[in-house]
């Protein structure tokens, strides 16, 4: 038996835009169910908000997201979590980095580091902090 861990991102009205953006970066399949689709609308302004969505790509990328309802407390927060993206080649990681960095705030440019051939950190245009690197054996 195995367990799979998937990042679940919480938004307030931006879940669809975020899922579409990540789909444009990583490809794969996108699925979106709105509060209207599910028939659980308590606020008519949220009919088109996402109650559940995900992007799943053949390259291993998988993320889920939803829009927190207006009646539920939510704060975008700071550094509540990092989404780690680790790949096997510099070419692969550089391609993702270039797309993720569109409209992002870069905390650490993608460059060689002590622990990886390439490492970078950014906050994307949706406020999600990404740590991006090329996998390598840790040398202590």
C-alpha cells in the first residue's frame, strides 16, 4: 500500500485562475467543480468559485485547489508552506522556472547552489512560494 501527498492550495476567488496557470506551466489534465456545479451555493457571488479542482500531469505534477467560502475565515498568509518542485534535469527545471516566474517575486534566482546543480525560490503571482531545484545526492 502507498500514500500520495498532494499540495492543496486555498484561495479566495482565484482558484480557477491559479489552476489554469499551473496547467499552462505543467500541462496535463485540469478538472474544476464549482459551488454551482455541486449545488452548494450559500452566496450567489460564489456560484462560479471552485469547490474542488486539480491539475494532474504525466510528468508527475499534481496539485489541488479550492476557493474558501466567504463565510469561512481565510488569510493568504506568509510562508505557511512551500511547494517544492524537484526535477531530474537542468533543462526541465529551467523550463518550469521560466513559466512560474512570470509575474513572480524572485527571492533566490535559479542558479547553482551548495546542495543542487540548480536551485531557486520565488513567490508566484498567486502568493504561492515555490522552491525549485534539480535533484542530486546530498553530500553533507
